[in-house]
């Protein structure tokens, strides 16, 4: 299953890149970056990252003796040495790979949904700060100094990047920020 997911992401990356290049101009007539410049760079990055991931999955399948259509490739299981231990929980690497952490996924999905709802009410900057603080407090508990630092610095950087340097405003909320 992992191989097929990686392959799907790789194909999606190519489709995203080609759609962006065919619908948006990469450069303006004066030679400056056009509306397709940033999506083009993102598309190239996606193709590179998903391509590397796909190659790694193929190498893991070769090492385990699985083929693309074998049961282990379809189910996502691979043979992993039982000697490799996860230092946090004492689980083997195979146990960690098989555990999909549905609780964490639901928390992240819920927080992203809350972020989307907060954007129009609190504005982009404040919504990102609240989202990051909640997400990091759940995923990185007892690290309040780092969590608060990241929750303030990343949204501030994104605000400066989009609102100041790129002149692409973020949503403004009820507080005017």
C-alpha cells in the first residue's frame, strides 16, 4: 500500500506541476516572475521529494523480496529488523510503522478545520498563532518555551513574507490583524 500511495503522490505532483504550467504564466512578458512562478517551484519540489520517496519505497520492497503486486506491497508491511528499538516507547521499528496513530491524525484534522474556521474571524496572523500553540502543546507537551517561541516566530515570519514582502495580504479578523 505504501508503494501505491507514494506512486499516487508522485503522479499527483506531476499533474500539479503540468496543470500549473499550462494554466498560469511562469514569467510575465517583461521577464519577471509571473503568477505561475511559485506554483512551478512548488511543483518541482513536490516532484523531487515524492520521487525520492518512491525510490526509497522501491528499494525497501527489493530488500524484503516483495514485488509491486505482492501481498506485502499491497498491505504496506515490510520486514524490519526486530533489534531496532524506538527510544521513546520501547517499541520495535516494525511496531511503530504498523501503528497509524489515529488519535493524532484526528487531532491534526480537527485543528486544521478549526484554523480554517478561525481565519475569517480572528484573521490570519492570530489564527496561525493559536493553531500552532494548540498543535504544539498536544504534539510536543511539556516544552512550553519552544512551543510558544515557534507559535510566535513562524506566524510572524509568514506574515512578513506574505503581507510585507510579497504584498499578498493575509485575512484580517475582528481585531484588525
